């Protein structure tokens, strides 16, 4: 479903590397991976449906066909969902911003998509809650059906905050 390995591109002959995305944090990270010598450095820029390139999924002027294409792309391509659809608070509830890719959160998602059990330990205020909530939003609203998900938090107050964030925001 989602492009993870270099050979996965062969499964989607029409897929493109979307370097024109408005979310330039993904383009910068792909460039960093390339500079580091990673051969499959552009997996997180995959776009299975090239017709969606340049289309804002939040535009109020989307056609029904575009909305359907976006829904299908989100279901089949986690990277599109996280790159183009997830919005995170930037300190104010009324002004969400695009999800910012970095080596830590992309590694988290890559490992998760590879069914690798992991424990996420990060210093305070480095985004682990946003990363986990973005993943939970994807699983609960797009990918999974008839699924139970466990999330362990430091304490009850943090669990309540995360659950409320999942209920009221995209992320």
C-alpha cells in the first residue's frame, strides 16, 4: 500500500516523487537522505495518483472526483496523508500548520509501517505526542476497521489530553 522500499515503486508505475509539495520539510528531508547516501531517499514524497499534485486537500473548491481521489490516496498512501493532510497546532488552536518531517518522526512511521515493535522515547517538547497522535488519527479514521489500539502514557492527565486532542483535532 504505502511505498516503503525502493522496489515498492514498481508496484505503482504511475506514482511520482512529489517535489512540488507545499510541505517543503519533506523535500528537505529527502535531500538530506540523498546527501547521506540513502538510495531510496524519496519514499516519503511518493504520490500514487499524479493528478493530485498541486491540489490542496483543504480547498473549498474541490470537485467530488478530487475528494474521492484524496480519500483513496490517503487510504493507500500514508506519506500523502501525513505530508498533505495532517495539520498540527503551532501554539494557537486557530492556526494549524503542516506536519513537519524530521529524521525522528519519519523513522518512527517507517518502523511502524514495517510492523516493527518500538518504544518512542524522546526529550520533552520534541513532538512525540504530535507524532503519535498523527499516527493514531490515520489508523482510527482512515486505515483500520474493527481494531483495538493501546497507547501507554506517563500518567492519566497526559492520556486525557491526548484523547481530547484526537477527538477534537486532526492531530
